[in-house]
C-alpha cells in the first residue's frame, strides 16, 4: 500500500519493543514514564464527575468550542497564576488533548520539511518523533544537571537559525534536570535577542520534592521585556491528576494560537468536553493542593530510596545527579572497575535478572550517549525499589 512519504522520517520506538518484555512475571519495572495509578484521587474525581453532570450536563456531554470548555480555561488561568504566572487570561490559552497534542499542533503549524529545530540531548522521545513526522531536521543541544547549556544553545541558534527551540526546563524527561534560574533568564533574553521561538514543555513542574523549582519560563517572562512574544508554554494535568483524562493546555502568541486552534478543528474538533468539565470541577472544588502534596511526598520518598540504593549498590559504576522532582533518575554507566558501560546491553542482562529500565540512547536526536539510562521510581514501592536496584547491581556484575 502506498504510504505517505513523511512516514519514512520516523520509526517505532526502541522503547516500545522493550515494553513487550515487561510481561515477564515478577519483573520490577523502572521502565515506565507513568504516574502511579494508586495515587489517583478517585474520590475527588468522582465528586468532580458528579458535579459536572449535575450542574451542566448539556455542556459536559455536548460538542464544545475548539479552544476549550470556558470554565476550564478560567480554572487553568487561575492555576497558572497560583504558580506565579502573570497576565495570562483564559483567552490566551487553549485546552489540548494532553500536552502531546500541543506538541503535534506545534509540529503542524511550525515545521516544514527540512525546517531546523533545536531540542535538548536527551529529550522526550515522542517529541522527537512528532517533529520528525512533519519533516523537522533536529539539532541536539547538550544539557547537564542544570539543564541546557545556554552558551552552546546560543551558538547553535546562530549556526542553524532554527524555527524554534524545544525545552523541558523543569525535571525533564528523561533527564530529570532542572534549569537554573540564571539560565532561565538567559534563555528568555536569547529568545528576544535572536527572535527565536522557545517552546517550554512543563508537565513535571508541580512534582517537586522539597523546595519549589525556579519559576517557569512563562512565569519569568514578565521580567524579560518582549519575551512573551517568543514563548510557547505547554501544561498538562497528566502527571499530577490523571493521564487518562487527556487534559493539557497551551499558551502561545495570538497568531500562533489561532493557527493551532484551526489545526485542532480539523484534528479532534475539541478535547473531550466530559473530561474538561470534570477537570474544571476538580480544580474549582479545591482538590488540587492536597493531591499535589500527596504525590510530591510519595515521589520524593521513592526518589530518595532509589538514589540511596544506586549509590550503595552500584557505587562508582554509575554517575547521576539526584533529581529534585519529576519521575526520573537519569544516569550514566562509568565503566569503573571494568564494569559494563553500555545501557542497551545492561537492559538485556537486567531483564534476565528481573528488573527493567530504559536505555538512554533513543532519547537523543543525534550523537546518542550509549552509556546512559533512565530509571523511573514513580510506580514502584520502596522495598521493591531496593530489590530492583540490587538486581541491577547483579546484572552489572
Ligand atoms: N511532554 C513530556 C516531556 C512528557 O514526558 C509527556 C508524557 N510522558 C508529555 C509531554 C505528554 O503528556 P500528556 O499528553 O499526557 O499531557
């Protein structure tokens, strides 16, 4: 069957292949990128569903506006305001079907075949695939524990003149990295100076463990004159409330937001009104602060257990920056003591020992670092984390 040319730019992810092996009984999996379903606030969501159906069943069950359910747009503007975002009114955001759809709409509206775009190395795999599907020529900007290397980013922008730069500044997937305040300001200044659009993808910012992270680029944008004109911000309720709701949102300059809304019309008409009405009632009902407190506490605890176990069991064979939030430990095998230094080879051996994780190489759009790996602590209880890391040490030999 003749298929669209654009499909030749992408392939099924290596990670999906690995997931097929996870059905093995007794396996401890650090491979997922999911929140823990045991933490879903079922009573709170139940109450929100009931309220949505009791108060305005027509709106919750009927077709709705492509831009989003008005009460949810209002609640999301208020939610962002509570995190220091100034001057974003409900009409400056649209609701999307997960933030994944925001990324797809950005691919549709910004990418021509051969368009250059800069992403972090490593970055979210589905973003690489999504932008490539539209023909993007991706350039990789290196990161460290403090997020993207802004000096290097500046050089890459000058060299490639990209359509946009895609960043996950807060507890990145897979890197867990946290972009420092100083670098955040420099990124915004760079956007204005070079007139380069920055896409801030921020599904993890609420999942901090001890101290809140620096403000999002969107929240900081009022300190850097002109930067709002060069900034897109994508948010999501997936990691804090429920990914099954498929509720995300996007803030963007008006022209771009209008074009993205037009593309959304042809795509899914609108995000499920039922899910949106539920999310709006959930936020209006004041459930979010307690939910956030709970998930932060549990993930923080699990992250701490994993970090300690890695240091204890793997010692200098592994190198990583302890995450301050999010769902992931991003690590590098050092090869110390002649131990294995290849993430993909270790992943195979680890499965045999009954533990799974994702090798890091597929998360790079270029120059993959084969010694890297991503471990998620989010869905595994503390004892199982200790046991899983002990198995990993066994696999490493
Ligand atoms: N961006 C990043 C960085 C992610 O890790 C994810 C989910 N894994 C998404 C976007 C998409 O999330 P959703 O569509 O559920 O909002």
